[in-house]
C-alpha cells in the first residue's frame, strides 16, 4: 500500500496544493472524476500517456483512505 501512496504527491506550488500523481499536473480528483464518469482505466491511460495503471490504483487507495472512518449523519 505504501508503494502506491508514494505516487500521490502534495506540493503547495502545484495545482493549489491538491493531491497529484507523481508530481504531474494531474490531480487525484481528475482521475477519480474520469472513473466516475464511466471511463475505463484503459481509456484514461490512452488519454494521459504519462499515467500508469498503478497511478489509477493509487488514486482509488487515496480516496478510500480519505473516507475511512467518515461518519455520515442523517439529517
């Protein structure tokens, strides 16, 4: 898991400090939104040749870690 998480970088001077993939100007959020819109991993990799399969996996692990322990309270 830590190998995947090492692919996620935070740099205050890049993309407003949002989590990015390996220092690239591709945000984790972008990858997640593409997956959420129905794009396959293969389509994302075709669209962004600098990305690797493990970058997509790292984005999913990062998102899972962010919501871990989050409680949703019904209104």
